[in-house]
């Protein structure tokens, strides 16, 4: 395996993109005597223009964290208290253990006994984005799980049915909209999600400065709601009813004006009939939002010069997450705001494949099912909520071995206690992770990749979600004694295939596969070219850099390996360390559609049935007096591993149970005291914070806490342990269309502890 080396001077200033959230802010990093002296925002970054949040400046602390693993560790047993004992080993020995474990499980139980869980940080990881397919194909199992089904899968599914591609997702055109409506999202804290936009606060203020309006619909008065023109409190989980009522109002008052996309849309008659029951008056009873307010929202969207509606965690991690997301797009379609400047638009990434117009195929899910609960496959994945029973339930196909990659499902997935039990019961487990956390402490082998400052970076995933088309590449800041991450992934793939050889075999094969496909596609920038000639021109020090170069050069802005000398390449991005601005979003329909007949069928898939199911379900919600639990996020806390950085967790404790004063008085819980919170599946005791930030009937706990378990090596996090809200999440409560867990709107009982 290659160890990255360089001759960089000890004192220098470097520029790179922050990999810690979706905002992709540019950083200026000052190096003094070979160490990080200061990190601040890059004023010349073409996208972020100097903006930075508290997380970006902590890459130094992450790099220097004494708890971060620098060498592989192998579990050698347990101590008298039952905590695992880990020993540092050399890389070859660690891979030998992995090979033995995998071969033993495969020989006795077959490939389907091996599963993979992918955590959220993989979306920020260049090596994983270029090499995941090789690894997963080598494992040869259909038991793939990820953070997507505790996060954004409804967005993928809604896009798949509407536009034919689950990875082609419209984003709000923040910089040109006149009306921005945000549901269940708090970008002042999250920095945006499925909407890559550095300085979201500044962009929201810019909407208001140009005479526009910002409306936030949320059960909590979040920092984003505080900065908006209007905050509307809504009962958790009822956003679909509100949006259906807006559609009802638009149709009933003849305010439908689809504009250019009207010629592409089918299903209007069915839509009119199906939303008929969802009048604003009906929605008021369910959502708590006044009928007059709902009517005004619909009228404002219809009459604004441009309008963009965007929903996130609060609208995707609910029972009707896919339906809610679909309704957001339906509103854009009905009001002429889909694929138009200032509305909801489709980015065009620098590495998107260039393909000719052709008729697509129907979007499909359910090609296979989870073994125990029979939940359908979505985008190649099974619901993360099914993972524990797939491990614990005996029978053919029972999971006996797991690979986890940059994930901590014991804290981040439903029914945390059963998840913990499941991982402890495995025959074998391998983790690629920088920490021994609450999940990886169960592993037989942990393979630590290099830190963010020791590897190259390009946002493959988030360039598909960006509110402006840009391209930024970051070279490693420091050398690493650890192998390149793509070498780790490639070597695991070889082990899984039972092959010997250097990781270069996998790297070369991936580049060859990519370019062989490109030269054979009509309309590709390198159509008909000689593959060997192109491979000889590919640039890059690592396998993932070489893949990136090939993708850039055959992308829509690429240099086509010399045919377009002014186009993009890896070298051109190196020469432009502040990034390259590729321009504002542009209309892309109908070319971007990958549906049959190049049309938008409003009722492709099960959406008609979901609207009908929503109407029936609402009857059950009416008069339900139970408290509903929602999550929340803090600006300094994006993922659970960030809790091990002192500067991000110091100060006032943030893992508190927020409860409205009216509810607190009725239940007898007091500010600063403790309360028990009980759901169908679990119970936790949390510190109480009485506040009118949350509406009556709602309580809030943040996501990703509950540290301090035996065997985890997260010293700072253990001192700020908090409680794990996912002890309360019900693994049986999911959005059936997307397999996404219900993390918001959980019915709970609260009492003084």
C-alpha cells in the first residue's frame, strides 16, 4: 500500500474544503513549524467567500486528538468487567485477521451472512465515493444498510418516481428566490442539508434584503425561525397534511400555473380528486395551523414572482416522509417553480456523466426484501431499523458478520439497546473508523483511515446538491503514516474476492471500467477514443484522485483529455485552490428526466395509495393528547464523533429535554430537574430544560448522544455523555415507501424522574 509523502515546506498557507458538513466551506489553513497554527474561512473561495462555522476551525483538534486511532487494532478478548481489550498491530496482520474472519463466515454461511453499514461521513469521502462499488460488489451480499434510512431516503424515492433518478434531487435556488418556505429544517444550525449552500444565514438574509420573504414551519422556534419573517408552529409529523391542504387551495382557487413544465406533467385529474378531502379547515384540526394561515401560504406561493419550498429531517424522518417530500415537489410543479430560476432546480455537477437523450425506465424499489420484516429494498439498501433483527433472528440468511464504515449505529439508529445487543452477538465484525466508539468497540478489527488533513478531498455527493455549480479540490495538508484510504478499501475488496495482489489492481480496474464505458457511449466527450491512450493521460497520486481526474475530464465541463483545452481536469483544480465557479443553476428539463417517455407522472409508484392512507391515518391522530418527541441539532454537533472535540462540547450542557412551560407545569417537571421519557420500546432519564422554544405538546432531545460505554475510547465525549434518544425510537415505525425510520413525532410519556 502507498504511504503518502511530500516535500511540503514547514511554513505555508494551504486552502481546502471543509469536510465536516454539507456546506463545503473553503478554509485557509496556516501551517507553522509543520503544525496547524490557525484555520479561518477562505475569503477567496468562489462559493463560501470566507464563511466558516465553529466546526471548520477544529480540524486541527481532530488531527491531533489522542483518541484518534493511528494504527489498526485487533480485539484480544475482554477484561474482568466485560470491556473489550484491543491491541495495536501492523497493517498486514490486521488484514490477515480480516481475511480469516471473512473466509470463515463465507465458508460456513455464504455471502448473504455478511452485511455492511455505511455511516453519514462517507458522503463527504472522496475515496469511498470512487471505490464503494468495488468493495460492495466484492462482498457479494444484498444486506446493505446506511444512514440514508435514518436521514434522507424519502428525497431519493420521491425524485426517483417523479424524475426517474433517485440521485437527481431539486434544490431551492436560494440566491434568486423571492419566497423561501422551510419545513422541518434548521440551516442556521445544520448549515443546510440536501441543499449545499455555504453561509446559509447570509443567503437567507439576502432573500429578505432584496424584498423577499422567509417562512419557517417547525414545532420548535429554531435559530432559523428566529431569523425568518414568519414562524409557524406545526404538530410533528403532520407536514403532509399541511402541504396537501396547500395543493387543495391552489387547485380549488384556480391558482395552478405550471408554466413550461405543464407540457410534461401527467396525473392532474387524479391529484385534484385525491386532495379533495384535505381542505385547510380539515388540516387545521390535524396540524394546529389555522386554516386562514394555510390559505395565505398557498396564495403567497402562487403569487410570488418565484418561490422555493424545502423540507428536511423534520419532514423526511416521519411516517409519511416520502409523501411529504413528493408534495413539496408537487407544489413547485403546480406553481411553475420547478426547474425555473428562483424555484427548485437541478444542479449539474462537474463529474456528472454526459449522456444523450433517451427514454428511461420506470423507477423500481423492492427488488429484494429484508429477511425478517419483509421491508423492500430501496436504492440498493435495506432499512437500518431492520439491522438488529437481521442479526439476532436465527434462520437462513441470518447476518453473522458486519462491516461498518464511518458509522455509529448504536447511537444513531432506532432501538439502540437492541442494536447494541445485536453487534455484541456477531461472529465477526470489521470497522473502518478513526475511533473506538459505541459501535466499533464490538469489532474484531478496526482499520483507521487517515484524518481529513491527510487526504485529498472533492465533494462528489454534494456537488449534486449545490445551489451553485462549483468545483473545488483539496490536496492533503500533511503526509500520513497510514495507507491511503482508497488502498484500504481496495485491499478489503481483494480479500473479499479471495485474491492476492496490490491495491493498484483495483484502482486500475476502476479507471479502466470508467473510461471503457465512456468511449463506447454516443455523445460522450471521448466517444470512439482509444482507452489505452486515455488511461496513459490520467493524473493523480492515489486511486481516488485518478478516478476523479477521469470523471472530471469526461464530465460536462471537462477537457475531454485535450479535446477541450479550457475544460476541467484534476490539474486545473490544483491550479485554482479557491475553486472554479461554473455558474448559476440552469433549467434542465426535459433533458434531465430519466422517466419513460421523458414525462413527469405525478402518481408513478405508490403515492396515490399514500395519500389515501394519510387520510385514514389522520383519523387516528385526531384527539391524540400524547406528547411527541422531536430531535434537534446544535451548530457544534453534526455527528456523534464530534463530541470528542473539547472546543465543540464545552460550555452549557446541550443534551437536555426541552419541554414547554405549560406541559412542564401540568406534569410537575421543573427546569434543571430530571425527567423520565418513555416510548413503546425504551426509557431514558434526561436533564430538563423548560422553554417556550418548543410548542405545547412537544418535547425535544438532540440526536447522537449517550456516550461512555465500556470499551469506547472517547474521553471527551464520555465526560459529556448525555442520553441516547434512539433508545426511544421504534424499529417498527418507518415510512413504508422509503424504509426510513420515524425519528420525529414519536409518542412518549414524560414524568418527573
